[in-house]
C-alpha cells in the first residue's frame, strides 16, 4: 500500500526547490508548523521566517500553522511586536532606542497584545496576503491573493479584499460541522492516502463513511 510522501523531506517535489515543507526549515521556537504544510517561493522557500515580521522573544507571542496548509509566495504575518502604543500623545516607541529613553518603557501589560496568530488545518493563503496580529483562521479557509486579514476568518470560508471580508462559504453549515468533526488531517497518512478520491471529489458522505 502506498504510504504517501514523507513529511520530513524539506523539498517534496523533485526538481522544484521553490516548494518546501515548512516544519523542516523553520527554526524560530515561536513558530510552530504542522506536517505537510508548505510554502512556495522561487526566491527561497527556506527563508520563510523573513515573512514573519516583528516576532520578538520578549513579547512571547507565537505563530501556529496547522497541517496541510498551502502558503503562496509573499504571504506575510505581522506579529504583536509591530503594534504601537495608542494611549499616549505620540505612538512613537521612544524606549527602544536607548540613550536614556529606555526609561520610558511602559509596563508590558500596557502594550498592545492581541495574542497568538493561529492558522488552522487545510488552509490556503494566496499570493502576497497579509495577516495581522492575533488573527485566528479556521480550518479549510481560503485567503484570496493580496488580502489584508484584520479579523478572524471562519472555517471553510473564502475571504478577500482590504480589509478581508467573507466572499462565500465553501460548504453548507451542516457539512462544515461534519468536516470539523472528522478532522481528516489528523488521520494516519496511509488512511489519508486511501481516502484521497473522496477528499479530492468533495465526497463528505464517503469520507465520513471511512471514519
């Protein structure tokens, strides 16, 4: 029986080094990537971390990406370190430049913090999309190219625009509930391999029957 591709192989497509499984090349402990999630970039897919901006250890937020996600070239994540304090007269971050200004550092609890950024499983994020801090993207969602995502994205929705808004839902509510319960992305690889005809055909009934 075919077992499927090896998720530990950084470059799963022979002859196409622009595609890599991210979990094998990301080193920052604040970034967590699930099996089979890939990034496609002819300028160096292994350099994905450069697209995760303002991720500072002293803030402690995380970027968590689930399994079987497809990220197109130029997808960027703005993390909490990119936020500026809004409650003062100025939004300028004086304290990061030293020279005595570091004494103006506000307490951590006063700084803007929107939590971890979390991308579900089986999410497709299109070319040059921008994800803002603390966003939660549901399983099976699609983010259109060059979208700016400023609010949470429902599971199995298609969103697009600036700011991104729901364009449509991919399935009926009861179908989405069944897919969320199935969690096919957590199945053993050999079972996923056997069920590819149902997954590709959108045969939710058939997929549920295999569970």
